[in-house]
DNA sequence: TCAAAATTTGAATACCTGTTCAAATTCAGG
DNA sequence: CCTGAATTTGAACAGGTATTCAAATTTTGA
C-alpha cells in the first residue's frame, strides 16, 4: 500500500526515509532526462528510464503517478532554475551585459542540470491543465527577454531589430543545444556559453 | 492487389495515372508535414494524416509501405531543397554574402515548403539504415556551412570564432522556427529571413 | 458502355506500452 | 533481532495504433 506517489513531500515520514525518497526521485528525474535526450519523450518508455536505474518500471509508480508527471517534474525543475537566473540577472546594468549573462547562464543550465535534454521540445506532450502552467512560464521568460532587448534599443546599444524575432533566434540557438551537445564531446560548456553570448549579442550591437 | 506502395515511380503506369499518383503522394506528404508540426512524429497517428485528406488511414498504404517511409519522404524532399540551395549559393562571392543568402533561403524553405514542420527534430525516429543516409546529408550541410565561416575568418570578414559552435547557433535559430512559427501569424517569412541573416551574420562580422 | 486496373475501405490482427494490484522483498529503527 | 513500514516486483490488464488483407468501389482508357 501507501500509494503516496507524489504530493507534498509532507507528512509522517521519518527524516531519513524522506531524504532517501527525495534522492530516489532525483535519480529518476536524472535518468528520465538522459532518456528523453536520446529519444524524446514519446519514444522513451518507462522501461528505458527504469533500466538506467537497474529497476523495473513499476517501481517508478511509487514516486510519480504517471509518465507525464515525470516530464512535468523535469520541467518544474528546469523552470525553477530559469527563474532564479532571471532574478540574479538584475544586478547587471546594461542590456548587453544582462543579455550576455542570460545566454551564458541558460547554456550552463542546459548542459549541466538538464544534461542537454530537450525539455523545451516537449510542451505539446502535456494534458491541457499542466500545459497551461508550463506555457505561461515560458511566455513570461520570453517577454522578459524581449524587454531586455527593447531596453537595449532604446538606450542605443542595439540596432532597431524586431525584438520578438531576436528573442526567438537566441532561444533557438540555446534550445537546439539539446540536439547535438554531448557531455563527453569536445565542446566544453563554458566556452559554448561565451561563444553564443558574443555571437548573439554581437549581432544586435553592431550594424 | 498491386501493393506497389513506393519504389521507383517507374513502370507500366499510364502517364495520367502516374501523375495522379504522384499528386496524391505529394498531398499525403503535405498533410503529414502539417500533422508533424502540430504534434511531432510519434504523437501523430496515421489517422491524423488521413483525416486531413478525407480518407481512411489504410489508404495511405497504397502510397507508402509504412509510417516511417512517410517521414523519410518528407526528409528527402527537404534535403533536396537544401542541396539545391547549396548549389545556387556558389554565385555569391564573399563569406558574408553567402552566409546571409543561406540563412534567408533556409528560412524560406522552413516556412514555405515545410510549413515550419520540425523535420530536423525527428532524426532519431528512423531505423538505423535510413537514419544513416539522413544523418550523412545533414553532416554534409553542416560541414559546408562551417567552411563558409572558416573562409570568412581567413579573409578577415569574421572574428576568429569557433566555426563549429557558430554553425550550431545558426542552425539552432533556424530549426527552432518550427516551434513557434505559424503561417497565419504576424511575423512574415521574408522579414524573418532578413532579420535572422543580419543578426547571425552580424554577430560574426563585428567584435 | 464495359472490362480491367487502381484505389479505397472495413474488419481483423498483433504488438507495444502505460497502468493496476496484490504479493514478495527490503529496510528502518526501537 | 523483530516488526511494521517502505519499496520493489511480476503478472495481468487496457487502450491505442501500426499493419495486413480480401472485398467493395471508383477510375481508366478503349
């Protein structure tokens, strides 16, 4: 019994057990991210994820109510990091500095936390209610990026580009990392972040 | 009978019938691209595709041996356009001009021919043999792009960037179009191509 | 108009995978 | 240790969907 599944990691669990449970949840998310990276959400089976952990697929149901909940948890974690990053970007003064910082940090999140998993690719996999939340958070991020660029234009740092299009270019370059980046490859994450920042910010400053 | 399915649109078909058959194949590909754009390859059912055509799913088997073959045909068509574009880019002299042209044309292909369908997202859906051909063509395109950038660096037009990373930034921005572009939206394809070209080429020239 | 060919259909099949559940196993902690 | 809780397991179920195939329908071309 005890189909706790998910819910508030709340009550009546001894600290030790609760810790262990949370660690296992993290391991499952980790394995899921790797699997999603290889094959995408739909083509990934629960057995693929379980196999990474040396366990049978039914064991996963002790931690998540269904497959979608795993994808959802991955998104939540990812969006949380993005929002933390948005806050810490406040300390930068100019639009160029801020945008460069955001690009470097987003690249770092993609490569470190997500292992380059193409989370942003899988929005359509959610049932309507959950999709709403994810899409809202994504839109908030996009609008925030757009404001940075508009500010840069107003301050004369950037050319008078269409900021909507520019944001899509930036996010496209970053999200696409999921399609080719491999942690064990020759391209290293910090350099990747720097190069992307120079390329994408540079394209706005010069004319 | 006559399970011709695919194969060389070759023999023993009266011209009129052959033409009609090819038109139907094109219609199927068209419908498939639209469906793939909405939901991705795996989440798209043969019935989804058939519905667009007002026909039952089993009818599709008269034109393609299986679902994967439909995706394969979409890729072939897309890669054909890319290769034509590569040839026509020869007439441009400088690396900047050539790269800008390629970006504008690739954007046009994404928005017009493919209706913004995320073909490049679905490479992992193929069985090994077919995957090889698609990946080889994609790699050829990437190497060709990289040469343009390396030439630009040598000629002093571009900064001394890592051309591999720069190519990924360019392709990421372009392929990501599939995730947000809608033909009926406010952003128009030609402007999109121009903005992308200025942004992504500009990021290499200035510094 | 008519026969042969092409196309479409509907029913049936087979397989895959997400999910449930009760039983077995492992673990926590006094 | 020992007991109850937590975790894992294996078997079975359920729903969906790609695929097959023979029959029905439509189209071709003379």
